[in-house]
C-alpha cells in the first residue's frame, strides 16, 4: 500500500542470517527507528535493536540503512522513495550479536589503552578561547562508531590489532592539542595506534552525525606531528645536538 513502508531487516546472529521483509504503516515525520519499533510491535517482538535517547545524542542506534552507516533515530523515511523498500543491516565492521545489534566492545578496549589527561604542573590553569575552540570540536563525539564502521582499514582489511580507528584518533587529538596536557602519546600514535595506516579518504568525516572534521582537524594534524617527530631529518638532527 502507498501509505505503508516495507523494511528489509537483517534477522540472524553471528552464525549467519538474511533480510526479512516487513510492512508497517507510514506516519508523518517517521524515522527509520520508528519503523523498526513498529515491526517489533506488529510482527517481530523478538527483533533485537539497540537504542536509547532517540534524539541523536547517545549514538546507540547505528546501523546500515540502504548500505550507508546512519543513526536510525535521525534518518527520516520521507527522504527515501516511497515505493521502494528500505534495507537495514547491522554495522558490518563489528561482530553481530543478534539482528541489528553488534558487539562494539573492541572500541572500549582500545579506549582503555589511551593515556589519560595529565595536568601541567606549576602553571595557572588558563588558556585562550582559540585554544578552547580547537579541542572543543572533538568533545562532540557521541561514540556512535559510524566512523569506525566505515573506515576501510577496519572494515575491509581488519587491522584492529594495528589501528585504533578514527574515533580514537579524535580522542587522541583532543588530548594532544590540549594546552594544559603534558603526556607524550606520539610514540603510541605512531606505533601502537597505527596512524600511518590511515590514507585520509575522509569517509569517516562524511558519516559523522556531529559533523566533526575528523580527517582535516584531527587525523592530519596528528600525522604531521608524527612526521615531525620521527621522520623529519633536520628536526631529528636538532634533537640529537640538543641531547634529546
């Protein structure tokens, strides 16, 4: 029917699954998550889906809608052709638990390996508005992990052991650029977190629901710092002469 929407939802688990068609009534202002909830209410009460705030703030309801990573609670149905089905799959980079729910625990293990903020001692804790603005952008991250999901280093090449992914390069940038932080994380960024594996395709920036300029403002500046520290021969000689 014209006033209905057809969802093709992934049903399955880690062992495998398939897309199953469901038809639910369409309502004005409806988002994909609304339609998924209608499927739960009308057809499949055992459908597994993760969500929380339904306001684009918690990052819980990430999925692949028509092949593109999105927050289902912010993805309006009226932007899709009304006579075509909408496919919803779990994020492909992470192991499937059940239906649309993925196991994203790897991300939290990566986060534990990042040295925390270390306050500069002996100085007044003040900095300029420009310095505050530079790092404030990175604090907008809601950890939806859409950037992790779309990153080809993780998605296609499965380099989880060598690469931390764009979300955590954002966190590292926020710490490294903080004017009152003294920790030196560049060796970890260079080796353990594998920043050299990123070839700045900007796919992470394109899917960020908070419009964080991940590539331009976080990853590229970190790459420049790593190059200056480990690969610039002039600066390396200068450090040798200074005994550093």
